[in-house]
C-alpha cells in the first residue's frame, strides 16, 4: 500500500495529464520503452536485429518471420522502486504460412492502492480515516502485429498497430493509437534491423474529471483540462552477428542506436532536433541450452558531489536456459525511468518465461535460440 499526500499524489498521477497540455510533451508514453523479455533486458535492450520469438512484436515486428515454432508465447513480470511499480508483459505469435506471421502483445505498468488523503481532515479540523479512498494509476497497451518476407532472401518487413489506455483512478483517463514499422535483413550471419516507433505519431486523448480535482483542491492548484498528447517518432537501428566458439560455445554480439525526436536529451549524442543513445549487448551460449548475457547503454552525464561532470552508463546482466521449447530467463537491470525532464534509477530483477510449441520451416536456424 502506498500513502501519498496531495502534492505527491498529483506529482505521480496527474503529471502526464498536466504535461499533455504542451501537445508534444517529452517522454510521452515512456512506459512503452521500458523493454520486454528478460533476455533482451539482460542484453541492454539490443534486440531490433536479434528478436526471434514472440517478443519480436515489441522490438521489431518484421522479426516475427524468424520464429521457428508453430506457436510461441512469452510472459514477463518485474517490479520497480521496491515493488511499488509493477510491470507486466504477455505476447503470443504464430506463423500464417512460410512467408508471414502475426503477433499479439499486452503491456501494463501500474501503481496500485494509492491512498488519496485529501479529505482526511474535515472542515472542523478533525481527522476522519474513513474519508481515505484508494485508486490505481496504470498504463495499458495492446499491439497487433503482422510481418512478411519480401523477395530478397533474408528481408522482412512488419508493422504493429498500438491501442493505448491510460488511467489515473477516477480523475482522468486517455485513449490513444499509433503505428510502429520495422525492417529486418539477415545475410551471411549478419543481422540488420530498423525500427520506427510511433512513425505516424501516437495520439492520446485525455479526458479529465475536473470536479474530482476541484472538490478538494488546495489554493493555487492547477486543474488539468481535456487535451491531446502526441508522442513523436523514434528510430532504432540495430546490427548483430553470431560467432561459433570452440567447445560448443557461441557468442552473439549486437549494437543498437536509438534516436529520439522529442527534444534534447541527456545522451551521448545530444541535440535539439535528435538525440542518440547507443547500446551494446552480448550473449554467450553453450550448446544452445544455457546462456549468459550482459549489456550497457543509456550513458548520461551526471554531476558528482564535488561538482564535476562525468558519464555514467546503465549496465545489465542476465542468464537463461532453454530446453524442449521452454525458455526461462532472468535479468538484473538498472533501469532509468525518465519523466518531466528528470531521471530516476532503480534496480530491477526481471523474470520471463517463454514457450515454443511445434516447429516450422523458413525461420532462423534453431542454433540461434
């Protein structure tokens, strides 16, 4: 249970609503960029060129054509900020034929049992605990994806339609939609991927119950208004390659470049029109059964206690096992959650479970996991 006063309540719950009045706010729909699957998060979120299971709908829908199973599913759960914020993910994918595949993805990021204490003290100055109410703040997304192989061998394209629902208790809610488009090319061991998120820009239409805010508002409080929030596009370019090592070991190395267009960010390449965040990940496998992973990215310039500037990155570690179609993956990641121009970091243990049923032809070789 989380108990929040008025200022904390509005800071957590109503901030995206107030922000929506700017029309194209920074970090809009940031819950969609936390990542999906412990394998990918253990590799520093370098998956645009690598995904070959149901998580492809999230990372790069074009990669759905790489799935080697008839049916593939992934479930993931993680908790941030000591369990206050819960992040859940589920995905399912299947091929339609030798050249095409579809996928469905569900995401939820939420804080539950938030105590609204604004009516705790009545007009006589007395505390009334029965006036405390509870609500949740949650963001939901549904992705419907389709991918198809094109003429040149190894080339695939795909797209995802996104439906978004964001809820701030009974105070406000928003409905949104957008489109992601992906491209992937595999050739002689090299894997190239390009992902365009929110390529059409994603629209969230916020509906505010002003009476809920006004009833217990403090003097000088700003009451949010109905508005439209627009998420600007971001592009991710990825490259990866797998190497065969002695003793039945293998190594998979990948790098991604993520470019955002919503204003200048604290990244290695930072500019007003575009900011670029590079990421690198590696996976070492043994007989395609056991895996160790690591990744680094999200380098930011911070100010130390002695007022010196230094660059600090985000590191992740992971491990996994795969047998008889079952995949169990763990990742320890230091996530940076960006909101309202500031960055909060939190350690998170991510667990995901995947299962591929049956087999199909036309995907990547099974030695690639």
